[in-house]
């Protein structure tokens, strides 16, 4: 089972969008956030992404991953390829397997500075 949350494709201008809290189905091992960059060439536009994980049904949110993106793109991530941010869930050091936690949730935000037309998704896989 995969959990997918959508970041609607539209023009974002100097705003913050919230990725609402969602329960992560048991058995999933990571979160992958993807944002499209096709046509995004203005170097003054930035996007700051925050993903958070709760292990206690949303009471606390101690685990976080942050990424900042803006053109010009690194040659290893050329224009028109999506921005991706990945965060893995805790792993048992003895077995190497993802620790099962039915209380796990994810949430996040995306802060746009400038104006850009984009969209994306957050997937727990």
C-alpha cells in the first residue's frame, strides 16, 4: 500500500502551503516528496520544503527533513527534472528492517518565495 498526498499544480506566489498530517500505513519504509521543475528558470524563486514524522499519532513531531531548491540547477539535476526529497523511517539496527509503528504520521509544508507554476506529491512507500 502507498500513501500519496498531492501538491496541486498551479501558480504559487510568496506563500506557504501545508501538507496535512496523514497516517502512514504499516509496512512503508520512507517518504518521497517530488516537485516538478519544468519551466522553472527564475533564479530568484526559492522553495523550502519541510517534512516531519510523528511516531506517537501526532502528539509530537521530533523528526524532520528540510530541503531548499532554486535555479540554476546542479548539472546532476538538470532543468526540467523533478526535485526529490527522501526521508527514511527508523530502522532496527539488528535486523536492518524498518521499525513497524502503527502510530506513525507524516506532515509538512512548502514555502514559495517568488512566483512559480509547479505541483508535486508526497508519497509514503
